[in-house]
């Protein structure tokens, strides 16, 4: 955590930067690479596309850092680039000819590592969803977390996206609103509906 805090302080200077060097880019990728990959994966449901598009996001970050003026935090700015990159990809000829998609692919090492960390904190995830931890859920352990994310992956995209931004990216309601262009009230409503859908599915699995 101390290293992460120091890196964030060093990256504060990017607010007024016209260019960035490769060392700064590596720092940005170290801090936010997993978050961006996870977000893209949950939008596309495809690990290979998440790999490619995440790389594209950080290439854009490197060349467009002059457009970052610090009106939002760097993490939120990167998520905006990621979201636009995914939507642009969907509109490309690859998407129109049916080559995009194909269901959930095998997970990349980066994502597998993040999932491993999540599995070790399954109680936190369950509590965030508003579901109380019981002895049964403690026993289920990692399987419970996998079930939750399997359910989240099957949510309608508009609900899945806000829940991922809340749980995975830990963005605030206002940050999610700024990223998606939705009113904060709509974000809250979608989060509420998404949580309840997940809770209902979990109760049905008992």
C-alpha cells in the first residue's frame, strides 16, 4: 500500500504533462492495469479481446496524456478511455461481421491472479452485495465467489457494467455517472437492481 501511495503521488504531475515517459507508463500500468483488464473483460466476456484492448488503452494513454487535465482522477480517466475503446471496437468491421464475441474464454494470467485474490476475500464481496455471511457461505468459500461472478457475467450489460465499476473498480456513484454519462440517480437505481438480481439468484441456488 505504501508503494502504491508513493506511485500515485509521483503520477500527480501528469495532470499538467504534455508527454509522459516509459517509466511513468509502467507505473500507470502497474497501478491500474488489472483494473482496466477486468473492466474490459466484463464488458466483452472475452479474455483475448481484454488483452488486446487493454494494451490499446495504455498506448492511447501514452500518446494522449496531454488531454488529461486532472478534472477527474487518473483512474477514472483511464476507465473512460477503456469504455470508448470497447465501444469503438464493437462498431468496427470485426464486430459487424460477427467475429466479436463467442462467450467467455479462458482467463488470462492477470485476471486469474486477480480472481485468486478475490477468492481469498470472498466475505468482503458477499458483504458488498448486501448478503450476510453465514456458516454455510463460509464453508462454500471460493465456490461462492465464483458463483457470484458467474451470475454477474449473465446480468444485462447495463446492470453488469455499473456493478463491476462499483465492486471491481471501486468507483464512486459520481465517478460511475461521469464515466457512463448517466445521472447519479440512474446509477444508484441500476446498482440496486443489479445487487437484487444477484441476491435472488444466490438464494435460488441454496
